[in-house]
C-alpha cells in the first residue's frame, strides 16, 4: 500500500517541474501489432515538454504538427499521421531521439492474432480441456430451485475464475460462428443446447462467486464447495425472470435477453428446433436475465433485450426463410434502436451487453429500403456521439472507462466497420482504426491489451489469471478488461500491486496495471476476446478501406 501511494505521488508531480532525467521524457505510441497497407495510421507522440520538428517512418517524413494539448498523464500530445506509408515492412516511428516500438505494415500484419485469440478460448474450456489434458467439472450441476441434477458440463470459464456465465457464453458461440471459428463455436454450442432442457427453462449461470473463496486453484484442482462437498457438483442457476440472490439481489426482469441470444446461437449452430423453442421462450418472457450474486454484490446487469430477440428472429429468418420471422426482426430492430451506451461517460456493469447490436447488420441485406435507412441511422447516430467525445482528446478515446472498457472500444470499431460495409459511407474508417489501435497499444501505457500479442512486443504480460500465477502458463491471446478511470480503480480493494513499471502513465483519467493483483484492468475475458476475433474477421482487408 505504501509503495503504491508513493508511486501515485511521483506520477502526480506537475509536468512543469524541471525534468532532470536525460530520457525518456517523450514516448511515441503505436499499434504494436501492425497496420494493413491502406489503414489510416496515426501514432501519438506524448511528451512532458513542447516539441517541434519532423518525424520519419521509413522513407516517409512529415512535420509533427500542432500540440493537441494536455490529456491524461501527458502535458503535450501530437498526432503523427503516416497513412501514406503503405509499403510492406517493419518500421519504427522516429522523431529525433524518440523512437516507437517496432510494428509491421503489410497485408498479413495481423496474421498470427486470430490463432492466439482462439488459443485463449481453448485454455478456458471447461469439462474437457486440451491444455490441461484431463476432464474436470464433470458434475455440473445441481439446479438451485429443484435440487435436481442437470447435465451442464462443457463451455468455457468466463475469466480468471472457474464459473460459467451464459450471458457471455451465448455471445461467444454466436460470434465465433459469425467469425468462421466453427470448431470453437461448436464446443460452446454443445453447452448452450443443454441450458434449455425443456420449453420453460434456461440456465443463466453455473457456479457463482463462492468460487472466489481462497485458495485460488487451476481449473482441474477446483475445491469449491457449493454445499455438496469440496470439489463436488456446482450450483446451476435457472433464469427465473425475477430478482435473484440469497443476500444481494440482481434486478432480473425476464429471460428474453438470454433466451434471444441463445436462440441466435442455436440458429447459427444449425439446431433449428432448439433455436425456435428458445425464441418462443423469449417472446413469452420479455425482459432481462442477470447473473446471480451470492457472496458479493457484483453481477452482470444486462438491461436490454430487444436487440437479442431481433437477433434471434433474423437468424431464424436467414435459416428458414420464414417471412413472419423477418417481420418480427424488423419490429424488434425499431424497438432496439441505436446503441444506448454510445455517448455515455459511465454505465453499469454489462448494462448494455452486447456492446454492439450485430442483429442490425445481419438484418440489413434482408430489409426493405426504408428499414435499411433506419438501421444505418441507428449505427451512425451512436458512432457520431462517440466521435464528439473522442475529438476532445489526442488519443481519440470516446468510450467509457468502466470495467471491461476494451469491450466498448472493440464494439465501437466493429460498429464503424459494419456501418461502412452496409452503406459504403467511409466517414468512420479512421474511428475504427484508432479504436483498434488503442487495443493493440496506442494508448497512454503503450501496452497491447492482448496477452502475449505481439510476441516479444509491449503487451499485457502479468495478467490476473491462475494459470500464469500458479503454473507459469501465460494465457496468450486473452483480451484483458483494460483501463478504468482512477476513481473506479481506487474504490476497489486489491492485494499489493508491488512496483508499477507503468506508474508515470497513470492519471486521473485512466489507470491500467499490468500486474496480477489488478482484477479490474488486467483480467482476461472470453466475450471481449471473441469480439476482437470478430472485428479482425470483418475488417476490410484490401481495396476500399
Ligand atoms: Zn470448469
């Protein structure tokens, strides 16, 4: 604690104080992974002192341009646009003695990344795990209402803990199919099929935060006791449509959010009877299913559901051609409207999950011209609100710095890319590229938020994850939660961070700690990892972009 306080004081020293250190006093932040040749490419030069002159990227050279003013930990910021450098190769941005990390430009600049993201999902597998090489969690689970045994073996552990959230699992399955990652999608789809054993039942969660009791262990050594013995069966929580929790209660109002998204996932998996049954359950039980808090008051408070039933309806239409499903999809699309978190400074934990409404994009090619205009308008309106916020800082961050902020950043980029795909309107191409670059390291810390990516480059490398802590296995490819505003971080209780090598880049605006102890900024999450896979999948690879 004392160490952390001291570091905070050092970071808070006014930048006007004489800087007696020879270097570094300035940093060039880039996308540490790389750029496609036609991508917009804007590095950020951040400095304690005013700078002027020219910068170089290979044979490209330009003036550093105007000072964009202070933001976060930096007094002076300059946006270095080298979009014109399109020749494939490995480069650094150089400005006098200030040099960026190396990065690639080329049509295959990200070729390794999707494989790493899927490596992380395999590490997270529950039931049978190819990394661990042995079965575990084979007794999932016991229904918390009926006390009956139900087969809910499989799926993925949500994050660093060992429990399974169907709120995120349903998203992962559907999006993995849309990203062409069928093998991993099918692994999750097998569990999503089982969470709906009869027409009126859907499970929202397997295990709960009793899992967070020490000692922390690897998946296969889990000794959590849910009341049926250490390492025994785990609690299977049905979504009841009412507020749930023995001590703290969530604000559940129905099951349509979960059932709708599960229906979309099952339609994409080709299981149309299960998809249809889930969709009908969603229509009978409008409202939102939330995760269940047991020991602590935190839960996934998803509060929107029209987007999920829209998605169910459009995937059923695509699979069956049934006109009634298309009409329903259009009706729910108009109810869902534009993206409600875009333009906000704060929102609740997973309040607006999923962070991008893929149903609008899926529906667009099948809709009448008037509906198409509405769908495009919904995407554009949200993007414009984020852009207005982003233009106020040199890093062009316009998304909220709440828990799992990387989810918001990726959703912004995804919505921008899909908007261009739908309409041909290129106005948000730079928005998409700068959001992607934030994830890959063009942020105040200079750190890629994907664990171990790029290999050997600046990236998250001490994540809040048991496999690294206990077994020395780095969960490469996991996307971490990412930065949060300092007041959010300060409100949480952590074990000692130890020395923070990023201390000078922390500020009131945002903090990010590449250390095991910080579960708010450095814990990998399955939903965000899959969302990034999808973004890279839909990113225009050549030509117009
Ligand atoms: Zn498990």
